[in-house]
């Protein structure tokens, strides 16, 4: 005969079940519910006491939660986008490059001199490469404004300093290896800013590193597209002030994407 023993769930146990119901897929949930019905545990062997069964259930919960977080870890890293979205992204990148060329050619705030504008033929870029486009969640920093870590202070090419807000970090995988870049936000806008260096600096790209601008997407996600990496304005005119990328964003890999060294 089966024995049914009444056990009142504790607050922590209820929280576990609530977490599992919200985050673990239904195939796992129905297994949990089989142990828990109307505040009762059901066990088929009479001599098993409640404490032993509770331990079994807790171990089972730990195993399931462990599996969940192993799966979740895969979603932490930026993933390459599907072909349809990549096609749209490529069009955006090419349009952005046209606008940037127009800015350099004709805008009053262009870093080029009048003579250089007349002779300007366009900026140099690597061909668009979908391998360098990543979409994923931002691991945000939740810092109070009085926290000393709230602001990041960068050195500039002129020896001065400039402040940005530490917004978070972004993880991505390239050629089977995991990388992380720190993300910053301008004090005056919601635009995200990623200054970085890589193994192409000093050769195909500017030795001082490059920048990427991005936007905050729904659910605090972002697209990190190295095809939009651009040179600081001081590369074209040393009268401009440009920040130097932090050591945290020095990538030990080649990024063959984005704007090339003009020289």
C-alpha cells in the first residue's frame, strides 16, 4: 500500500518550485510536480521517511538547476545572426560607410582640411564579413553614481582624461575562443561605446586602436558588429582629441573587419 505523508513546503522550497516553473522547460517541470501535489509528497515505499524523500527531491532540483545554468551559459555569449538578418545588417553597414564618406568629404566638422576634402576618394575598409557580427545580451553593471567604479576614466592622445559610464560587458566567441569587451556609455547620450585594440593594429589598422558604436536593444541586448569599427578622428587630424582603448579591451586576435589604416 502506498503511504501519503503530509509535508508543508517551506518558503525556500516554494521559491525553488517557482524558479523552476518560470525557467525550466516543461519536460523537467512535470517531473518536479510528480513529487509535489497539494503540499504532499507521494512515495511508494512505506518505510521511506519524509526527510529522506525531501533530500532526494532537493538533489533532483539541484541537478535540474545545474543543467539549466549549463544551457543558459550558451546564451550568455553573442551568437552569429541568421542569414536573413545578416543580409539586412550588411546593407546597414554599407549605408553607414557611405554616410561616413560623405561626412569626411563635405561636413564642416570633418577632420580633413579643405585641400584633403577635394582629394578625398573614400575611407578604406575590409570587405563586409558576417563572421564578425554578434548579437547577444549585455552583462550590465548596476552601480550607484557614488560608486568609484561608476565612471571609467580614459587617457587621451593629448595626455588629458575623459570620462564615460561603465555600462557592462559583452561576451562573444570567435574561431572557437571566448572573448569579452567592456562596454561604455556616453554621459550625454544612450549610445554604447566600445573602444578596442586587436592584433591588426600597427599593420592593416591604426596602431592606437579603433571604436565601435552600438545601441541598446530590447531586453538589454546589443549587436556587436566589427564591420562598423572606425578610426578615431585624430588619425586624420592630430588636432582632435581621442581616447586610448583600455587594457581590458585589448583583444589577442586579429579583427579583419571595419576601417583600415589610411596610411
